[in-house]
């Protein structure tokens, strides 16, 4: 039996297991990225608040995330938080992924906000808007439009990063590949199979992000 034939047999024969893993990957990614977006928005505002304490908190958070591997962050949250509150692997993994992605999203949003011309804020103030209202109605909508390409890339990275939760027992895509490879003493075809799934996911998401970019460019 050739290696290619064997790969296709594994790919077709294990599709049901990988589809279950795919569902879990999407659930993990959706939950963690939704939380990460909120975290990122909060810390982006901290960074541009001109309040030293909030700026220091944001800088420390981003420094910690950038300076430590994601797998370490997941392990610390999984085993560390277990001393305080019982977390399932799903929510520990979600928390770890959100904690990690939130720092990068914060920098993306901060950069987008600061790229908006200061005259926009001044125009809002002349209309009688408060600083918060100007930010919400004028600055943030424009900033989010500019952040779409970078946010899209970060979301794609977040989905690939979700593979690391397999190390705390989650049977998402990579976890399925590792388990099946171990059970059958045949790792390569299962890892090639999971690579195909990730490539397909990234292709679809890239097309969606590109379409959003073009739509926003037309509206501009």
C-alpha cells in the first residue's frame, strides 16, 4: 500500500472523528476570540487613556503575554486556577487563548484608534459630544474598519493556536489527530489529515476577510 493511498484511507475513514474535533475547535475559537476582543478593547482604551495607572496595567499585561509562550499561559491558567476555582479543560483553554489573543487585539485596536485624525475628536467636541460619546460614535467605528485586516489575521492565528489546548486533554482537531495516531501507532497520516483541515479553515477565513476588506473599501 502506497503512502498516498494510506493517507486517503485515514482521511476518509476518520472524517467523523475529525468533524467532532472541528466542532470543538470552532466552539473554542469563537468563545475565546469573543472574550479576547472585549479584553483587547478594554486594554486598548487603557493604553490611550492618559491615566498612568491604567497605562501601566495595560503595558504589564501586554508584556507578560508577549514574553511567555502560549502553552505556558494555558498551563498556568489550567493548573493555577484549579487551586481557586474548578475549571473544565474547555473553559481553561478558552481563558488561556483569550488571555493571549487579547493582548495582540489590544495593540491592533490601539493602533487603529491612534491612526484616526485628531480633527475627528475635535469635531465631535465642537458638536457638544463628550469624550466618551465622541469615541463611541465617531472614533471607534472608523478604527474598527481600519482594524479589519489585522483583526482577521489575528482571528486566523487564534484558530491555529487553539490546537495547543490538546495538551490539557481537549479533543479538538489536533487532539483527535494525536489520539488516533497514538491508538494506531501511525502518526503521520493523522497529522497530515489535521493539516488539511486547518488549511481549509484558513482558506475560508482568508476569503471572508478579503471580502470584508473589499466591501469596506467600496463603502469608503
